[in-house]
C-alpha cells in the first residue's frame, strides 16, 4: 500500500517565494512493506511520516518568522498525515478481515 501526504504548507511556500505558493509541497510515504495491523509497523509509519514532514517543511531560515512558518507547516502536515494514516490503517484492518473471511469460507467449502 502507498499513500501520498498532500500537505498544505502553502504558508511556508508563500513566505519563501510567492510563485511557489501556488502549489503546496507534498511528500510520499511508502507503506507497501508495512503490516499496519501491527503496532511495530504503525510506529514505523509514524517515524517515516515525521521524517518526511521535517524534510518537506525545512526552509533553512533561522529567523523567528521562518521558524514559526516551519512549525506551522509541520503542524498542518502532521494533521493531514495522521488522517491519511488512520485511513490506511483502517483499510489494512478491513483487508485483513476480508482475507480472514475468505480463508474461512475456503476451508468450510
């Protein structure tokens, strides 16, 4: 499974360069190697998301405004990513339930 973190960090882009403000930065987090039904892999997903968010929102600025914009970017991105992660985890649970039901039906038949 794979999902893209479409992170609305437009405020950071607007400060950095007005022309860039038209498109929010995005990051993609791979989940194909994770079993989101396990706590360990959900923790790995959190680590990947946080790493992608830090990289995506980094502006290199050291002044107060740049740091405030980076923090705002991270907060917005994390909120968006958490919603998408919750969806991915729910989908993994649903898919597992379907596989278990299909296995039960195959052995009963």
